[in-house]
C-alpha cells in the first residue's frame, strides 16, 4: 500500500494499514457488531483487542505521534512506553489514547524516575501522589521507583508510562513506519 490509499476523507484506515502485519500470531477482522472497529487477535490471548477502524487525521494525532516518536519506546513488542517530566505532555499523550482508542487510565502502569542524593521514601511518595492526582492513574498502578543518584534536577520527577497492549503498540508503530 502507498500512503495515499491508507488515507481517505481525512482519516487513516487502520485495517488497511495493519493488513501487511498479519501472520501466524496476529490476525485482524472487522468487528461484526460494529463496522467502524476492528478486532485484533495477537496469538497470546483468546480475547481480541478492539481498535477503531478509522483515525481522523488531526493536530492531536500528529502531535501524539511526534511525541511517541521522540519520547516513546518502540522496542518492546507487547506494550506502549512513554517517558516525560512535563505534566502537559503526559496529559496530551494519555488523552489521545483515551479518546481514540478508548483506553482507560486505570490500564496504564507507571514508574516514577527521579534523581536525589539518596533514596528518600517520603519524597518518592510525594512524587507518586502528585503524578497520580495529575494523571488520574491509580497509585497502585505505580511500579518500583527508579532512583538516579545525583543532584535533584526535576521538581516532581519523571514518569515512565507502560500500556500492556501488543495490538495498540502495533497500530502506533505502523503509523510511525
């Protein structure tokens, strides 16, 4: 496929975009109950993931893809990863997946990353509490904190977001290819 055939009426057809990714582990089909969505079976689970068939080309889509290209990890095949210390950038990233892929924030996992002279559990808890309130990601979704020994350089640390979803990773990666 060329990029022109994937874009029609100012939207990207994910079914066409992902059709060359079909193999013995990954299969797609139109959702028989909802024509504007696709089901992806990844071979690891018997429960398919549902994604929208079409993504409207918008400033939000382009910004999020740019953020993911710059600050995200494309190395892990079974999850989306993104790291940043700016709440507004984190919010833009999370709201995209919430709006376009219907991914609830409770599905995300987070790792706090901060630098300090030594481990400080009180400071870690303060940062986690702050990030949890700002992002609306439950505190119990925060995994083990990563500490860099050194001068404190970020006011609230950074967070490393993880979304365990090979199908969403596949779709995001295909749009960047």
